[in-house]
C-alpha cells in the first residue's frame, strides 16, 4: 500500500528534494497535501505534477493567486482544496488523507502544525528543528503519549538515528554532531563586520534556503541541532559534542561505552535522509554516488571556535536553563537573520541581538504552549527593538 504524505514546506529545498524522492518511487508514495508560504507559482506546478487533495498558502491573497494560476492549467487539478493561514496549515498536518507529515516549514511556523499532526496521530518526518528547539519537552511528551514516531530529516540527526539502530540507548556515551563550519570557518574575527549577505549565502557544501544558510554561517544551525539532539535522543547536552568537518562526508557519529564509534557517511544530498525518514525501515534506491574516498584523501576534523561563533554557547546555556529560553534564542535568531539579509545589521550583530535577548529574558520553566508562544512573541519584539 502506498504511503500518503503531506509535505509542509514543499517549495523549499527540503520540500523539493522530498518530492524528487516521491517522483522516483510513485509505487511507494502518494503526495496528498502540499503547503508553502508564498511561492504560488512553484506550488502550482507541484500541484499539476502530484495532484494533491489539498494545498495551503500563507494568506488569502496568495490563495487567490494560486487559484488564478490553476485556472489556466488542466481541468483535473482545479478541484484541489485550497486553504490558507494557521488554520490551513493545521488542516494540512492533520489531513485524513495523509499517513505521514514531512514538516519542512521554516522557523517557528512549524510548531503548531507539528502539534496538530501529533494530535491527529500522524507520524512525522521532521526537518523543522525549531519545533523541538522551542518546545521539545512538550512535543516529545505528546508524541510519546500518542505513540507517534518522529523521524529526523536533518542529515546529522538522521545519521545519529541510523547509528543508534540496533544499539540499546543505555550504551550511548557521546554524540558527535558534525558541522561544515560554513563559509567563514577560517575568516578572522576582525573581518566579520565586512561580511555581506551574499558572502554568507555562499555555502561551501550544501544547497539550502537563505535562513538555514545564514544559520550555517553563524553556526546557529548547529546550535539549534544541539538542542534538537537533546530532545530527539533524550540525552543531556554535555553528551553532545560538535566537531567541524568541512567535507560534510561524515554526517555524524555516535560513541558507545566500550569505546566504539559508529559513523554514517555519504555525499551531501538531503534526499538520502528524507527517503530514510519517509520509508523507514526500508532503504530506497536513489541512484546516488558514493564518496570517492581515494580522491578525497583525508577527512578533516577540528574543534569549533566559540570565540568567533558564540552560537554554540548560547545553545548550551539554553539547554542548561531549559524552560522558555530556547524559544527566545530561536526567535531572536530568526529576527536577527532577516535583519542581516535586509542589510539592516552587520554579521556580528546577529550574535549581539541573540545574546542581549537571552540575557534580558525572564525564563519560565513551568512550560506549556502558551508560555512558549508568549516567549517567542517577547523575543521578537525585543529583537526588533535592538535593530
């Protein structure tokens, strides 16, 4: 029987890769729901190809644009149910014609759809790390109560998931979370002020959306992944080490009590992690090449420089304090990254805004969704005031 999949964030890099996997295996997957924010032209073409039951966009205006585009296409796709806004995304995540939800929305927008999917009993392929950063305790507890599995899509967490398979969690001693180091791995701190958005968007190994690419440049992407790993694998943050590996061949490693280390490797292509999350426990033929180890020669590993990239320290402090502080870190980062992309602040000011917001926040450790959303709102307002 085909697995019916809802792809939330279908026009982004992860969503497009997921649809590539679905197109390669039409006997295994039926894409029943597509959702994006604003790219209605690309969404219309995806609807034409996959003929979903439902399509979701951010606003009513975008919905009208989408309907207009679809009116010019073939007759059999005009009947797709088009909805919009927060209610629309919740409907997409809980759609009765979806068995699983690929959550690839950007930023905090993924949290409420994730909760809606869990409430509806849908298994989740999670590419939206912010969901667990903001409310990992709540999300994982609700998933456990519902018997829902969250399959990681981030290449690093997919690697950890694969390395842990067949090994009891009691033997886990260390997680080695690899990072490419981004485009400024060797850039002196004194040159950070002159970094432009177009420089930061030039990632050395991965092809990603603008927000995650900037996060990779600041190492905030890895910081968010530390928090994500803590929740996904139920492990304290001091068992999660970050190691810079610029070739992005080793996607992450797991160390066990007996001194053994298992690594998962492959070329940097998100389709591998996506397909494993969607098809688990099966492995699909993706026609991907193996790394040419002889040509690569040496695999480089080095410690991250937290003096130039303090994001990792922000994440560890957020993990240690818990409560609403991780949500503040995430929201402040989202505002700061957009301000940098809009040329309103310099590259180092991204760190300054996050640090100041976290320092000024009154942390609430008695966690519920309202407190998380309140902290998110507070952090956004605070960060705007610092720009």
